C-alpha cells in the first residue's frame, strides 16, 4: 500500500504530451523560419494533434489526481503533473485558436514558447518531489 501511495504519475501520460508539445513548438519554429504554406499546414496538424492528446492526458491526470489520497507524495506529484499539463494545454489551445483565426506565426510561436516554459517549470518541481529508488533513479 505504501509503495502505491509514493508512486508518481503514469510516465506515458505524463511524458507524451510534453514531447508532443515540444514537437509542435519546433514545427512552428520551422514554419516561421521557412515560410512555406505546406510546412505551415504540417505545423498546424502537429499542433492540433498535441492539443487533442494533451486534453486526453490532462483528463486522465486530473482523474488520477482526484483519486490519490490527500497529503500523500503521490497526490503532490499528480497535482504537479496536472498543473504543468494544464499550463501547456491551455497555452497551446489558445495558440491553436489564434492560428486558425489567421494570427501572425510569430505571435503563435511566442504563446507556445511561454506556455511550454511555464509547463517545464512545474515539471522541474515534480522531478524534485519524485521518489528516488535504490539505484539513484527517479521511480515512477
């Protein structure tokens, strides 16, 4: 029982949105630099995929956070994972809405960058609280 209370969030659900949002950020930067319409369409597709997967992962993380016993390490870790995923999902959803309205690619990239950095700051705090196993690795 104690081990279950100290485990972190599911690594697939916690890490997949982070990598998809990073790929959306990179694809937006490439589209901004290249300026080709086909690359811009690819960047929009990657951004839409990241937002959809982020919403699904956020739903799972919020349910997992609600189920965790209050005051446990797992509760704090799942809360932080939900927090940084929320920051990224909200920021990237706003960027996607602006992108569909025809906003400048530079402003869309700036919003994505700010939300990604904000989410990574919360993720850094989650790593600080994560339990360490006997080999010195983060146990999730």
